[in-house]
């Protein structure tokens, strides 16, 4: 996806590239702003900070809950699950955000892949999606908006599902995402609250998307790293249903806007167990550490640490840039699996069979605790 001079599309030197799908125009193309310049934050880095979100949602769990609702707000899980009958449960989720990249087709693909991920993270298979579209009509060309929607449709085709409808508004900032629905057997629902003492943790994708996006926005992300970023964020988390079928897999979530530390803490709190992450075994995108060390860190990473850092125990001398990677917001990030030691080989093999070559065992679940903590091991 390089430009004529080898620059990343939408980076410095390629600000006004013709949008994907726009066709040939007679004469010079009118200047069109970069997608990322129209948003105050990109991808899952747009999420409301965890501490603020917790305050907003305080008291919501007191709403009436029907017995068919197997998963709701209780542990901040990835999706709601509603039992239809003894053999089927409906998984429902929604996710949308502002541009993380300037290429419109890639933005649509990433946003749709990210939304569908929450269905996979419950162990379910997606069945259909509805589009959520907010666009600054008159600021972006119709060709650009069409390319965003085409990118989302491409991700849904890859997942084998239709976009069956949706809703559009004229918005100040570009917003795109999906309502995603799936089906799962009620006995195979994988929550973020089922981890057991002695379990091992496996992370499906490498960290560093937030760091890459910060560098991209400043025109400092190389073409090879950009390709790595697109490949990671558009890879569907298809292992989910196969993981749910394995004996010994106890819990599942995906790592998105709150970073590895935040989502591991959700797993710890939901399960009532301490968790330890072996930092040296956590997979990272190539160049992510060097970019973080160079100061390419998102504001969301800082907000994440402020929201939950009191519950994370860091090793002595843990560098600031390492902490930034630990809290780095992941857009369309990897699955985080908690499984018995006996299931670890099968879990790793399942990831490999689906093309997740960076998947790695990188942590363990500790003892039960009334105040679960996350400990990072050097």
C-alpha cells in the first residue's frame, strides 16, 4: 500500500491521494482532508477512559434482568448473550469509532473487523451485521464515504455475513462501525469471568496498534510497519468458536481500547483471581517498542493507566515506554484466552491453524482474591 514515492497512504507527502473507489477525474482532484485530521481520536483509542466509564455506568446493573439474559453488564464482557432455547443463544454487540488510518477502505475494514471480534470473543459465530454510519457530508466526498462502507462490507464478506441494514447521520466527525449478531450454544458461551486458578493465558495478536497509530498521525510510520498494522487490525478473530469447543478453555475476551493491562484486569475481576503477565513473552508488533521509546504514545494509553494503574503491580525499574505498551489501546486486537495447562497445546494449535502466527502463552491465573490484582513480571 505504498504511494509512488514509497510513503504510507495518507502520510506526509500523500495527503490528498485520490480516495479508493473514486475513479478517474478530469483535471486536478479537489483537496480533501485526511480522515484522521477530522477526528479527535482514532480507533479504540476513542474509548471513554475506564474510570470515567465505570462512574457513568454506576447503577445500570440495577435494571430488571430477564432469566434468559446469560451475559449482561455484570463484568463488562464483550457482548450481551440472550438464551433463545436449549440449543441456541443470541450474541449481540456494537462497536464504532473514528478513523485510525487515512485510507477510507482500510478504515472501514478495520472498524468492521473490530466490531465482529466481540462476537468471536464470546465463542460465537457471527450471523449478520447492521451498519452505524456518521459522516461529515460535504466535507468528505461521496466516493470516500462509499469506500469506507465498501471496506466494512469486505470485512463482513470475509466473516461470511451480510450487512442487513443500519443507520446513517450527518456528523461532524467520521464514525463507522457495526451492530454484530451471532449464535452460540448456551453451554459454549465464553465469558471474561470464567478463569480458574492455575490457568494459562494466551494472547492471539501482538500489541502496538496504538503506538503505530500515533506515529502514523505524525507521518512517522514506515511503509512496512503500516502494512503490519493493517494486517493485524483486519485479521478476523475467527479462532473464537473453535476455542469454545475445546475442553479446558475457561474464559475469553479480546484486547481493545483499555490495553492488555485493562482487559486482563477485567478478566481478573470478573473471575475473582489475581493474574500475572510475563512481559517478556508478550508479542509486540515489529518496531512498537522503539516507537514507544521515541514518544509515539496515545493519550488513551495515559488515561488507561490513570484509570486502573492502582491495581497493577509493576516490576522495579519498569520503563515508562514499556508501561505505555502495556496500556496501549488496541484497535481490533487479539483474543486473550484463559485455559487449563492441559488445553494449552490445543489452544496454541487452534490459533496457528487460523493463521495467528504471533499467538503466545504469556501469563497465568493466580489464587482467588477479593481484590484481584494484575502483576507484571519482568
